[in-house]
C-alpha cells in the first residue's frame, strides 16, 4: 500500500547562518495540550530551530508535538490533538533540542545541517539542504515550528544526501491538508559521535515499524529520542514511545476517532537520533 503523489513541489533551503561550533540545548519536559515553556540554561545568540522528540504514550488520544514559539533563551511546546478528539491531553514526556540554523559539524568533523522550510498543500514537497551531506544513510527529524489551525502530521520519503520529501498529513480519512506550515529539521548522516560534548547515535531502521511495539537499544545513558517516519502505508499515523528497562519502544499510532483503524500493518522506516541528556565531562 505505497503512496505516490501526482505532483511535487521543491523548496529551496533559505540562506542561513553558518555555525562553526554547535551550541546544542537539550532536555526533557512534561507537556500537554497547553503551551509549556522550556528554558535554556544559557541563551543562544538568536532564535533556534527546536526539534521535538517522540511523545510518550500515557494518553491514548492521537497527538503531534508543535513548537509554539522559540526565542534565544527559551521555547514553548505543546501537544496538538486532531479536532475529532476533545483537544485536551494528559502530560506526556517529550524530549527537545534547540540549535541554531545553519551548517554544523560534529566534534569528529561530520557535517550536518539544521534548517527550516515553508511547506503547504497535500502534495509531496522536496526540501533541499543548503549543502550536500556525505556518508551513508541520512537521518532527518522534522518538527512543526509554529501553530497551525489544521492538525498536521509529518511523513517522509526519498531521504538522501541532497534533501528529503515531506508530506503534510491531515487527520481525517478522505481529507487533504490545505494550509501551510513552517517546518524545522535536523539532518545528519547515520553514525555516532559527539555534538557539543553530548554523545549521539543516528540510525535508519529497516522497514519494520507498525502498530506493534518495536524495540531499540543504544549504549547511551538516559538518551533523548528524536525520530521521523516514512509513508509506506496510506493511513495517517504518528510515532509514539515507551521507555523500558532494557531499551525504548516505538510504534505507529493512527487517530482512530478520525476514521482510521488502530492497526497499521504497513511496515514503516524510522529515522532515529539518540542524544545523551548530559554532556560528557571535559
């Protein structure tokens, strides 16, 4: 049940500040449907791109994380339910990272990029990186950077060293996304290293994510989890997370009250970025 769009748009990456050293802000917060402010320990020089992690699964209603606002010293996040739900949601555990837009390198010299793009409509849109990345598989994690009246879920395909394609999913069956959104993303080659003293692991999974839990383990202490997901199956679905003693578990979650069934048999691929919560001692 693969899906291809009849039309496609291309979004050129805007000119962005190039950063010599990556000043990464990262933490975890308890977030519900109301805007929750997260403060950075020290301010950045300018407003960053904020990437939200995979929400936990304490509440059963479908949600996507949204960055309500971002400034040099803090950001506001919330969880957005489709309008076929009541709009109110239990507090979920949500990892987040904030980093300046532009071209970056890890402490091992691996180039990665943090950027934004304006995307609209219901067709696949190609987003190009400011510069081509190198290495094996590319991990892309997208996040909505501002509020939208429409509930919007983000799905990916054709992720490569030059860019990626993104689809804005609507919540209801036979409904198409109409408006536009500001998309923020981090894109980094698969592998491991350190960013601003924090160890990370970036990996592309096989096509194996369904409505059942899939387990992933990394040798990082208390790792924050960020992810994007493909669009192999037609049904609208977002990622949810459960933390166990011996790993983290991910599954695809369909908004059942919006006309979808809860079963997502199509096997999806996830683009995973694990980042250690605490920076290593100097």
